[in-house]
């Protein structure tokens, strides 16, 4: 099955949005650390989930490109 342009555009959009959320979370982290000793576990889990989502989308795009 070939990855069509619309599907790849949507995947790239999801990757861009996830990377923006990761960038924002990392930029906001020093501000949160000033008010607490360590970042809450929920923040760490959310960031890990965003990274996993990006990796998953990239893996899917690469697999489709290899097949097409």
C-alpha cells in the first residue's frame, strides 16, 4: 500500500504539532522547576508520550516509504 500525499501531509502535521508541544514543555520546564524541587511525574509522562508519538509517526512514514 502506498502512502498518499494527503496521509503523509496529515502525518507530518501531527509530527509538527507534537514537536511544538515538546518544545513548549521543555521551554516551560525551568519555570516549573523554580517553584518545585522536581518536575511532576505527569509532566514527564506526557513528554515521553509526545516523543513516542513522534517516533511512531516517523516509523510509519519510513515503513510506507520503503514499501512505496
